[in-house]
C-alpha cells in the first residue's frame, strides 16, 4: 500500500515576494471559459497580416478598412484601448480591424493555434474559444470552412503541447443585426430587403445555431456550445429564442453575454428564456436585490468573470463595484476569464494577480475559483472529472489546500503524460 505523501507547506501569500506570487499564479492549473478568438490575437500577427497585400485586397473587397500604418507600435495603441475606453461599443471598435485580417482559412487557423499556445504557456489546462463565424463567411469561405479552420489550429496546439492544453469551441450569434458586422450580414439584407433589423437579427442567430449543429454533426467535436454576443442594450436575449431552442434540442451547451451592457433583466432572460448554463460577465446581477444571485447559485449557473474587461467597457465604475467578492461569499461558481487577451492587454495570470491584489483572496478562495472553472467547463463529463481531479492534485502540490487521494494523484500523473487528452 502506497504511503500518503507529506502535506505541502501551505502558501503564505502576504509573505511572498511579488516575483514568488507571480510564479504561483502562473503555475496555477487554469481554465479560460470566456475568451474571444478575434480579441486575442498577437499584435505581431495582426501587423503581419495587415501588411500582406493579398489580405488587404480581400479585406477591401469585403468592406473592411485596414490602417495604412501596420507597425506593431501603431496597431498596439489602436487594438488595446486600455482604461480610457468609454463604453462597450467603443471597446468593440478594434474588432473591425481584427476581423478584416481574419477572412482566410489560413489566418483563422493561425489565430486559433497561437491563442491556444499562448494560453498553454501560462498553464491554462482547458480553453474554450468563442467566435462568430458569420463575421468571417463570404463567397470564398463557407461557415463550415471557418469552423474547421479554427478547429485545425486548436488541434495543432493540442498535439504540439502533448495534450497539456485541451480546447473547445463556442459558436457566437450576434444579438444585433447591422450591415457593418460583415459581408454575410450585408448579403442577408439584400435577400430580405423588407425585414426589420430585429427580424434579421433573429434570422442570423438561427442560421448560426444551425451552423453550429451542422459542424458538430460533421465531426467537429470541439464544438461544444452556443453564445449570444455583441452590444447588449436594446437587444434582449428573448429575441433569439428560436436559435437557442435549436441548440438545446441538439444537445449544445449554452452561455450568454448578459449583465454587462444592460441590467438584471438581461441575465434573467438569459437563464429563463434561453436556458443559459453560464452567464458571461453578469456584473449587474445585484442591482435589484439578491433574488437573481440566489437563483444562479442554487442552480449552479456559473458567471464568467472578466475583471479587466469590465473596467474597460465601463460595465463597472471600479473594482469595488464588481460583485466578485459577493460571488465568493455566496459560493456562486465564478471562474476568472480573460475575455480578450489582445484588446484588454492581459493574460489569465494577470487576472488572478489582480483578483488577489484587489479582493484579498485567501489560498482557499484561489483554490475554489480555479476549481469553479473546471466544474463549469462544457467539456464532456469524463474528461471534466479527470481534469478536475488532476487540478486538485496540482493545487495541493502548490500548497493551496486539499487532501491527498489516490484518484487525484493518478489523474495528475495522467495529465503530465498527456493522457488527459484521451480521458
């Protein structure tokens, strides 16, 4: 019988040097459940693509205007607006440039691959990449080709890391219709010239839902869930019921951006009308009392917390106004996420460091926050359980609590061998 190993020394965060704390947060086994592909490119990649004559010509044909100055220094200032950003709408402006260079299969594959590799480099064990395929569909690139291109990039990263990062895909519908969203939306207007914008928005979200289901049926097994993204005010979740019913009927998981640019009513509609299992952001959950928070907690509806992004979009006036501390106290599943690594100019390690610094997280709260991410992942149950056990063993090894169990150690050993990829 194998002897139980000695307990690691508990971490004393306040006694650590800044470098030691940074190394601890970097070493955490992490998940990123709210990460937009088009908001998480490398600046160098955007610069290289934007300078390519072929990419620029295609972007121009599709109605995108790329900057004439494609230096990394110039693009870095445009694509990462920082805390000077005044609203969610302003925060979304860089995406028009980024989407302009993501109109080929090769660019999409590269973006997905680099994102997964960057995440793996900071010990993100599980990453869900979300994007709206309709922003990349045009006469030379079909919806299925768009999704397969992203899938190819994620698969390559998984293989090169030996299974040290596992990935999933979330397909986003856009909650609003506007011709500026992309070539696909402009063509839809041409086919339905007398439809209202609301009708076109619902039609496009239903088409995105059917594309997501078609991709999964076609063997793209990384397609796990469906999301509703975009400007929130005046575009309630209830406008998109048909799309989400289609996904639910075909066994896709559901997350919805809500409570970021609009109040609690948006969150309530997301869970009651669209059956959301997770909420993206949810910063305004407490504006009308505790009822909604209690509802989410009791039903294990997770809230994907993106602290830096929420500051930039003015979803919160300051971190003091963020409900994250309340989430922790009430044991709401609230994993930390990046939202957009490029546009917010952050890593997931940065977000853990920020959360510790501002909210004074204890080792127990850090451990709980990490594990919430694995518990809320849309990955199939057997793999989710395997990852959760392995993460518990790693957290114990780092001095963040927990009791030794054989099952956890075996799962962690398997993860180190890359066997978690086939669990």
